[in-house]
């Protein structure tokens, strides 16, 4: 039987079209996932088992989005930034990256490793409920992450130690008053000594505080504003009202052990530690009767300025599931995520009166007016400005801070060295 050329052409054309359509259909189904498809998002975390916010957020998000599960890529907290840096340098495609601090965030963003979220988050920036957290993440007018929590420094105090010394609980202190109180509250000697205060070894407690309260800039190369603060901390160390810096470093003292065992009456520390105290009390590891008040101020004028930093989620530029990743970022950084965070004692970036109330309604949280007032400072300055030189400057400031606190350099010499080294770094 002969087949006409016309019929043969029709058969071949139909076959080709059918194959092409089948190919297009296959390609579409492999790259586009419907809302019912099962998706697994990977998210970097640190110390997952002891950091309650991650599990709480992941489970709540999955409950709201049953087709999306989250796989934590857990990293030791002390190695977190180094590990993520190495991962990204190797082209890793983990979907969501947790920005532990603005210093590392700056590095990833300037290297082009994060998805540009500017168009998406723009409407949210004007929302006053974020308390300026989005402004902290702005780089040349663009945003590469969305904040889900914002912590800032307050002053923790042991009510029992104040009661025993018959001293009123601290409120609206200046740094001079803080130093004086610490001396009054210091008792005992040797292994049984109780310090009036524990000033942890982080440079930010001196440097970021002084920058915030004098309206100065840590990346400017000018650091004279730090001198009065260093004088206060060295004086406390010298008169024995706070543990010596060298001792704290050499013994790897933790602020939690010092405060929760009654070895220090006062502790300048971030709001994240509130959840830490609650967890310790829940486990029976401490019975400390505690409260918080505002960080001591440069001057007594009724205004409270402190420093802090947002913790944020960003989308990896190499992620293959950016739509689902964006959905998670919106959940975690919005009102729903904030409600979840407050329920586990974590301070969310998105805050309202209702969320603040739920936070302080947690069992074990201090309920006095002073503590609640400390939760709403007048100004929270950024701990370390977002800048392409932030990581290098942070290292310089840390090294000079160590020298001052162990007596390896005078305040004046160290400040001069900071300035010279940072200005040289900025020029390069």
C-alpha cells in the first residue's frame, strides 16, 4: 500500500509536535512546583538543640504550609560564620542562610552571594513595628535579608543580692553610678567572692555602647569617644568590683555562670539572655531572682540609648527554591513569626503591644515596671555598621580592646593605633 507524500508529511508533523509538547510538559513539571508539591527547604542554623527559636519557627511554618518541610543545616555557633563563608565560596545551594550578625551579612552581600530582596520587602520597611530593624540591613539602598529578631543590651541584676545589701534596685543609672553600685555590692574574697558586676570580655560592651551613646561611628577611624568608658571599666577592674579581664579570658568565664550562680550582682548583656535565664530556671539549674533595667547612660537626662543588632534570614543566590524560601522569610519576619518567637522567650524584630505582653506573660519573666520599661529604650543603635570593611575593622578593634583591658597598652595609645589601622584599612 502506497502512502501519499501529503499524508506522510502530516503524520511526521503530528509526531514532531507531540514529542515537542511532551518535552515542554516534562520540563515544566520538573522546574515549576505546584502548591501541593512536597518541598524541603534547607536552612542554616547554629546549636539547633539549644537554640529554641529555630525549632519553634520551623514547626510553625510547616504547620501553616504542610507541603513545605525545613531541614536544618546545623553548625557549631563558634564556627558558624567561618563555615557559612566556606560553604558559599564553594557554590553551596542551601536555600536560606541565617545572618548571625551584620558583620558577616555585609561580607556575603558585598560578595553578591545573597538574593536581592529590595522590591519584595519595600512595603514592610515603612512599618514602625520593626523599630528600624530593616534600616540596619540597608546596603546602598537595597536589602538582602529580612530581620526576624532584634536584640539589644540591657542591665540584668540579682534582686536577692540587692535586697541583702539593702540597696534599691537600679534604674536610670549613669556609668559612674553603675561603678559606685558595683563597689558597694562586692563582698568576700577568693573563691567565695561576689562581684558587684560582671563585665564580659566582648569589645562591644565598651565600644558599641560608647559609640551609641555619643552618636559616633565605629567605622570612621576616630575613637576618642571611647576613652571615658574604658576609664570606667578599668577602674572597676582595678578596685575589684568586677572580675579582671585577663582572668575572665583565661578561665573562659561565661556570663551565664557568673550571673546565675550569684557571683555577680549586675550584668550588661543582650536581651537574648532572658530566654537563657528562663530555660536555666525551668531546668532547675538556677534559682536567681532577677530583673532588668536600662543600660547605664553617659549622662542622666531621662533618655535611654543602647545598642543592638538584628538577626535575619537571607536567600542564597544559588538556591533552587527561591519562591518557597521567600515564603519562609515572610512568615519568620512577620507577625506570625513574631508571635512564635515571643512564646519561647525570644525578642522578635516585629513588635506590637500585644506581642510585648505575650513576651512578659511567660512564666518566670520579671513583671515589674522597671523591667518592662527597659524593654522599650528610646534608641537602639546598630552594634556594627554595615560596611564592606566591617569584618577587618572588627578584628582591629578587638585586638586593641584586648590590649587595653589586659594592660598591654594605655587607652590613648590603643585608640591612636585603632585610628591609624582603621584609616589604613579604609584606604585599601
